[in-house]
C-alpha cells in the first residue's frame, strides 16, 4: 500500500508541477514575484493556487476513511512565492473545500492546509529579495507535511483511527509532497531565470549595436547613416529585415524584400504613420498591415519604433519577421530599447550640431556624449543585480536614465546646485554599485546653497575626474567629499578625494592652463575652469590643490549676485 501511495502521489505531483510551469508564464504571476501585484492580481492568484490545492485533493487516494493527496503542494508554493496573504488565501480556498468533502479528517486537514499556507508565507517573506533554493523549499515542504500529520493527530477522532492513518500516509505524503514542492519552486524559478537571461542577452546585444552605431548616428539620420545602421542591426540579429525611415520616406531597408522595399519610397505601412503620429510603438501583424503590394513578399510582421530628438519624432526604426514568425515579447523589448538608445544618440548629434553654431567657450564639449565603456559598465552592473536584487536593478536603471537625461539637458544652461547634485548622485549611484565598499561619498552642503545657480555640467566632470584619476588608481577605500557653503558674496564648492594625488609637475601645468589629455565622459577640469571664467567674466575663481599620495581638492568660488540671464 505504501509503495502504491508513493506512485500515485508522484503522478499527482506531476500534474501540479505542469500547472506551475503554465502559471509561471503569466504576467500576473511575474508581477507578483517582483512585488508589483495589485489586489486584483493577488485575488486571482489565490484562486489559481487554491484551485491547484483542490486539484490535489480530487486526485488523492482514499485510505481508511481519509484522502492521501498532494493538496499541500499548491498551497505551500503560494506561500513561498507570494507571502503570507497568498499562502493563507490559497490555504483557505483549498482547506474549506476539503472540509466540505467531509470525512473524519475533514476538519483537521482543512485547518492544517491553512496553517501550512501561512507557515510557508512567512518563510517566503525571509526570501523576498533573493531566490529560495530547492533544498530549502524541500525542507519547508517536509516541515509543512509534518505539521499536517500533527494536526490530524491533534484534532481527528477517534485518535486510534487517526494514528493508524498517519502511520500509513505519513511517510509517502511527507516525502513526495516535499519533493513536489521543491520541484514546483524549481520549475517556476528556472522559467523566470531563463527569461531574465534572455532579457540580459538582448540588452547586451542592443548595447553592442548602440556602441557600433555611436559614431554613425552622431552625423544625424539620413540615407547614408540609416543604411549603415540598418546593416549593423541586420548582421547582429536574426531579423528578416531592418528598415529606418524619416517622417515621409524609407531611408534604408536591409534584408529580405529589399528588392521592392527600397530607400526613397513613401512610407506604406499604416502602423508606421501611427507610430510617427502618436510616438508609441506599433505592431503590424500581417502582410496586409505592413501595406506591401507585392504578392510574394516574405515579410509577415513588423514592429515600428519611433525615433525622437527631444520631444520631436524624426523617424522610425522597423524590424521585420518573415512568414511563420511573429514579433515576440523579446523582440518588442529589444526594439524598444534600441529605439531609446538611438534616440539618445540622435539627440546628442542634434546638440552637437547646435553647439557648432554657438560661439561659447567650447560649448561642444558640454554636450553629453554617451561613452560606450560607461554604458557597458553600467549595464553589466545592472544585469548582475537582475537575479539577486531586482529592485536595486530597477533603481539603477532609473538613475542611469536620469543621468543621461540631465547630461543632455544641462550642458548649455544654468541650473541650481540642487539639480547639479542630483546629476552627480545619478552618476555616483552606478559607480558605487560597481565598486561597492571601495567607494565612499560624503556630502556636506548647506541647505541655503541648494538654490544657487551655476553652469550645468560643472560638478559631475570634477567628481568623475576625482574617481578616475584619484580614487580608482589608489588602494583601499576611496573617499569623495562634496562640500558647499555660502559666504556673504560667494558660493564656495569643493570636491575632495583621498586618491593618488597629482604630481607637482602636472599640477603646475594645470594651474598654468596647459591642457592634459584625459579620458572618460566628463569634459575635464580645464574646461570647467574656462567655462566659469567665461560665464562670470573672470569674477569666479577656480583653484586646484593636490599632494601626491594624499589626494586632491578642487575649489570653485562663484559670485552669488552675478546675473545668469
């Protein structure tokens, strides 16, 4: 009898595991695991996991007036994955159903199911920010089933009948349901990990393409640059075809159907017109929606991604699939990400073009230029947190976007010290995530100084210079200090580091205005000094002091009452 129980419970568990895989593919379930589920989502999943428990009950084996079943698998999994509320909710659904079926263990099994769901939920809380291992979920499953056996003995009467039942079903249910819960959790997490890996690979691929197209799109969007970009995307992906348009015509088409989808043709696809008009991604799911009049055209689906420069839509990126294929969610995310990167690059190109027309002290150097090495480091840092700390990865992505947005917006205007500090914090958030305890940042800024105005992109280059050339080449923990205070007539800002310092010879060159080549995203200390001199008509003061082996201090003294209009 015991071996028969093992066999039947194994079959029952396989059904629950199959359901687990299907549930793990739903958007509602994924939102729940990321802590973003609404009340409606929670109620729905409680019903789903409760239904799994009910399915486990119905597939049970009747023994000695009771049921040996796998009801606990769905309930405990709900708790481990969704927390106490979901665990208790699924336990209530499955437990009340068991009570209604009757039998001398009906009440005890119903109560035990609720307790097991709640118990698993509190265990799940401890693993909210990390993945629970299969060994841990196995132990939780075993303990949950032991709890059920104890409750049966405590509540069911007559006790002798309950004891006889537990002797028969105890070992098979504890063993097989524990294994079932472990496999359930493993299946769900494996499915999610695979999805995250695919997303990470797509992000890396998009970044590699963006790196290759960086110098091309800096020349703007025209037929020549569009052809080069489309060819790079086509070579790097498995798309059937890639196209780029402006607001009226096709600039380039590479891949299948290029014999009749040609540059210079007026845009045919209605989805493209809608994307250009609305600014949102649009999907064409058939050859008719693509708008091709060629009967043998192999293209069957297309995703249209608008390209922006600021608030203006200047064109679109189009990726195609051929017959028998559709635009997948992965394709959608890839296209959306690539469109954002291209839009940023095009905006940089636009800003650089504008800078050439402005006779200000090296305004061109003020425009933010996406550094592929910084982007690669940032995206790799974020990818590394995707599996271990999804919330931190989300926050870093926000910081990265905020950093580039401020880079693009603040180079040619005056901003408040508060805005400039926020820009620096966005940059430092990525660097601190990369270097963890190696980097410490201290801010001592008077609150009254935050409303003072200064040229945009003044502090970030100094902080970047301190990191790259001061802190990182050194050993031990690096410390960056950002200090700001108000004097009667001046705003005084200092950026200090405890890095390797600057040699006397190089320091003398810097003080004499001799440019020393540097690398990185910033425009360097010399450009900051020149811009301050130009902006404040020699009324601002820029000083740099350094001791080799001890650190560097850059001091900005800016007149408070100077007009910046």
